C-alpha cells in the first residue's frame, strides 16, 4: 500500500536525521531533507557550520556520501548544504547555538540573554527560554530558570502555532536542559482577535466593494451610452452617405435621360428632314416628267 511506503520513507528520514545528528555534532546539525528521483537521491543538510560538513577539500562530504549509500541504501547520493532562512526565528538553531556556547564555557545566563535579544530583534511576537538543571554549580540544588518576552500560548490547540525545540547540554557544572519556544511574526491567536473591530473592518470592506461595483456599473453604462452614441453617429453618417449616393445616381440618371431625349429629338429631326428631302426630290422628279410629256406634242405639231 502507498501508506506503508510513506511511513517507511518517514522512518528512514528520522533514522537519517539521528545518524547525522551524531555524525555532525561539531557542525551544529539542524535538519535534513531528502528528495528522491529515478536516477539519484538529493540530500540537503542544514547546519550552523557548513565548513565542518564539507571538510578539507570536500573530504568529509565524500566520506559522508559513501556512508549514506551503504547504511541507508540510497542510490547515487548527492549532498547539498542548505541555507537556513531565519536563523534567529528557528528554535532548532537557537537551541544548538545555546548548547554550543554553554558547552564552550560561556556563562549560560549571558548566552540565554543574547539568544533572547536576537529573537526579539528578529521581530518575534513572543519567546521563552527555560534552562533547567544544575545551573548554580557543583554541589548546588537543581533549579529551573525561565526567561521570556511577549505573548505565548502553552495550552489548547493554539499551542501548535508556537515553535518548540528541546536539547540537553553537558557543561562542566553538570547537565542543563534547554527549552526554546518562539512565536514567529504574523502569528494570530484567536483570543487576540477583536471581533468588534473585525466586524467593523468587514462592514467597511463590504461597503467599499459595493461602492466599487456601483462605480464599475456606472462606468460601464456610460461606456455603453458612449458606444451607442458612436454607433448612432456612424449609422447616421452611413445613411447620409447613402442618401448622397442615391441623389447623385438620380441626378445622373436624369441627366442621362435628358441626353437620350435630346439625342432622340435630334435623330427624329434628322429623319423628318430626310423624309421631307426625299419628298421634295420625288416632287421635283414628277414635275420634270410632266414637263417633258407636255413638250413632246408641241414638237409633233411642228412636223
């Protein structure tokens, strides 16, 4: 089943993190990410001191690659050093730094105050550091010291919004357990929400949205009116052009009709003139024939 595969991968990652925590103790190991692909496995290691992870000329990282391939059965391991984005807001980083500083012999109170100041400067809403154990010195009673600022949740479902990390360090004085809680910037707890203010803001937002909708509708209607006016103007222009065209065509047709009428009149006149000419010719021919007939008897009488 798919669920079993995911569980196996998760358990494998936990065992890998435990192994790297022991192996890279001096490097300040923070976390690890595993990304598998069909050809290789990319392992991203987050540590406070990347130089210790890499080693001289990459010797440590090469040895670590071989170890991971053999012990965890990863194929073609490719190790990368990841960058920690918010060091002063990550409880894992703060715990590791505190543990390292206390182990070096730095006074635990000064280390805690320094860590708390760096968290506050990073913009955290609240933070708490608890040092519990043999903090007063050898032979003294164990005690618990709490240092904090801002707002913190420790009960209820909202405690999931608080980032928590624990670690035990072993200085010369004895064993000291460190607990770090951080509320990161932008975290909103339900008991800090002003319902009246929220309702008022929501009402203002709704009114603004309604006003924007009205403005958009008004602008749209004005735009449509403008487009209608433009269309109307265009139609009127087209009608005007068509009317001018028809008037020109009618004028042209009238002129053609007049010209054809003139031509017909001219042709009729020519035809009538030809007819009259022919008639005159016939008349003159007849008159000539009649004159010739009258002249013939006169000649006979003379004979």
